[in-house]
């Protein structure tokens, strides 16, 4: 399986930046849930950073939940940063290069639906943890292995490969994080329901998340997948399930 070009990943998100918020219903729901968890933490005084902020869904949620905080939005896509709310603090940065220099360790590094797009997510998470201020927090939400069971089932039944983005396992993510530092591990399950298979897959492309290390399928192969997709009773609904791992980690 070939490696995905990071330029291709960023290019997809750049192309989706102007309409991302309209399509990213799941990402918005997760951002609010993660932000509300952060309001319950004893976060030391210091800077807050949204890593892979995109259009700022998580940063916006954090600032609304904690009105006195100004969250730095850091992302590799200029278009995504331009679609943050006016007056936002932003920085263009490729997170595959590591973290930029901070004047002091941040007290909160938050990230939602970003880490799985980076090379070696577990290494990146270990680095983020090491750059926190003492007592600082990581707040992470990331889709993990086990997502899209309907898609994998349909591809296998159709005899074609699945083009879903391979996702990291929970254990691989946290392998370098001290167990005592992990304050919360919560697995969230979200199932989308649409009248047909193209509709349930469309949001992935609309938000720019369609990159895959597998070569693309032809029309005939996609039709085989559509016909093999598991359906609800009376064939009325197509479903797609996401598993999202939420982590709260304190240094």
C-alpha cells in the first residue's frame, strides 16, 4: 500500500475550505463535545492552541465555552485558515514538521480530526505531549480503526478493495504516553443514515477527507460496492459508522 502524498491531503482540504463548515456536521459535533470536556479541566495559566484547526470549529467551540481565552489556530491549509472567523489568531504550519516554536509550553494543545492525517500519529502525539507546560493538557479526538464497517463489508462482498482511509488503532496512538497521564479514554460511535450509499459517502469528499493510499475505483467497481452495501429493513437506509477516540492527557 503506497503512502499518501501530504501535498494531496492538504490540496483536498484547501479545495474544500470554502464549504467545509456546511458539510462538517460530525466534525462540528465532536468539536463541541471535546470543548465541553475541556471546561471541566483544571488547565494552568498559559496559551491554548488548536492543532490542525481547519476552519476553526474546535477553536470556536473552546472560545465560546471559555470566553476569556484566545485560541491560536494552526493549520497547513491557507484556505482553511482564511475561513476562520474574522480576528482569529492563526498560523500557517505543516504539522508533519513537528510543532513551531512557542515562547513557552502551551497549557492546552487541542486537536480534532487531524492527527490521523499526519505521518506517524503516535510519534506526533508523543511530541505534542512533551511540548506541554507542566500540568498542561492534550485534548484529542480522532477517528480510529474499526470505523466504516459497512464500507469494508461491502468492498469484501463485492470483491474489490476498500478505498477508505486506513486509521490508527487506539493502542498504537498511546503507546508512548505514560499510562498515569491519560485521564480520559472515551470511544464514541456515530452512525450516519442516508437514503442511498452515494449520499452517505458524499460528506467525506465534500470536507476534503477523500485521500487514500489505495488506487481509486472505477464506476463498475463502485456499483458493485453500492449493490453489496448492508441495508436496513425494507432497503430504506444506508449507514456508515465512525469510531472516534477521545483522549484527555495531562503532563
